[in-house]
């Protein structure tokens, strides 16, 4: 099964938030995990906001970014 992950689902998983378990279960069953090529920028932006506005420690932000990026097998171009 091929799964496409967006930034909000990946962040939910990385932070272990309320809805992370169902997302994680889907990813566990996936053969291939795809994301749009804007995904790294989106993830970085989200964790920057968590660090800046919610005072999430920089180490946790960096770990979250790396974790999210490791979820992805390949990126799909958003422009042709």
C-alpha cells in the first residue's frame, strides 16, 4: 500500500499527540510513504513555530524534524 503523508500527520506522530496512533498504524502497514516536495519546508516551519511560540526546546524541534523526514521514502514534485 502506498501512503501520502502531509506535514500535520507527520508532526502529530513525531510529537505523540492525541491522534498519532491511527496515523502511525497506517504508516506501519505502508509499503511506500510519499510526501509532496514541499514537506521538508513545511515540517521545518512547524517546528520553528513550536520552538518560537510554544518554547519547545531546540533539541526536541531538531529531533522532530529529523523524525518526520525519516518517515518519507520519496517525494512527489508539486510542479511540472
